[in-house]
C-alpha cells in the first residue's frame, strides 16, 4: 500500500470530522476524493497490465515495432490519466482553501479570513494614510430565539442576516462571522461617518426580515458598533473599540448603531 501524503491525510480527516458534515462543499469534496481514489486504482491496474506485457513470451509474439507502438499508447494513456489527476488535485486544493476560510453555515468569511484581511488592510491604511472602519454587529436576543424556536430557526436567522449584509455593503468590504451570533464587517477606504451611515442602512434592512416559523413570521433586530482605525493603534485596539460601541448600543436599547470615533 502506498504511503499517504500530508494532503491526503488532511482530506481524510476533514471528511471524517463531524463538525464539517453539513458544510456546503463537503459533498463536492467527497466526490472529488472518491474520483481521486478511483484514479489511483486505475493507475495501479495499468501498471500491472504494463508489467504483464513485459513478459518474455509476449515480447516474442510482437515485433519490435509493435512493442514500441504498444508501449507508446500505454504511455499516452498514463499521461492523460496523470493530467486529470493533477487537475483533480488543483480542484481539491481550491476546495480545501474555501473550507478553511469560509463559515460552513452562512458561506461568508470566517474569523481566519477576517484576521488575514484585517492585518493587510490595517497595514495598507497606515502606509498610505487612508481611512479604515471596523464594524461589530450582533443579533439582539439571539439566545431567546434559539431557546424559543430551536437552533434550526436560529441558523436560518444567521443565514438571512449574512445575506442582507453582503447585499448592502460594497464589493470591497468584507463581511464575516466573528463567532456565534456576532459578525464583523471590514470597510477599507471608509471613514467612521460613512461607515455608520452604511450600517444604519444594513440595520434597517435586517429589521424588515421576516423568517417564517410554521404559520408565524419572526422578526429580528441587530445592534452595531463602529470604530475607525487610528494611526497610533493596531487593529486589535480598533476591534475592541468597535466592541465597546456595540455594548453601548445594547445598553441603550438595542436595534441601533453606536460609533466610537
């Protein structure tokens, strides 16, 4: 049995991990993995067939020219299989990267992707003296939604809110799930005043959501904290100030946007 590569071991662990069983890309990744194993079986079969053709008895039956043509066709077949295998591995790498940087439930960026972009955008903002705003958004009374209606309804609320956020912000902004019912929005080239205006629009749009629960419609609201990156601080401090502004919005009655300039 051939030894497994680190990538193959990673794929098997990812597919076996129950935390990823509902991931939108798991079925596609599983199909690619099965195709990969099927191709390996075929390559091994071709190798055995090729070995058989090396026997003395078979070589005596074939002329030198015929043996050359036969081997050439075999090599061409192996080359085609190898090309498909390489393409499959590239597809697997893309799928693995997607799985590692996006939230399995909502499909938006996860905390890892947010941290990577935060570092890059904070460095760029300081280097070129450009504005950068960070937004913390939290669903109001989300625990009560889970307790009263169940986690399936809670998941639907998270998905719908993520959809609204992505529809309302600009293409260069990044929405991501920070954890639980909390989201972070990264807004490059945006001062805190403009960011607050955009978040008011997001807050209002979320307020119009109606998630169906049997024969009823469930409405939700969000609280938002906005902070701008200061030249003398790191992005972690900006996140903390946005979180403080979010807490202020919660304490001031929820369903509002608060700014820490």
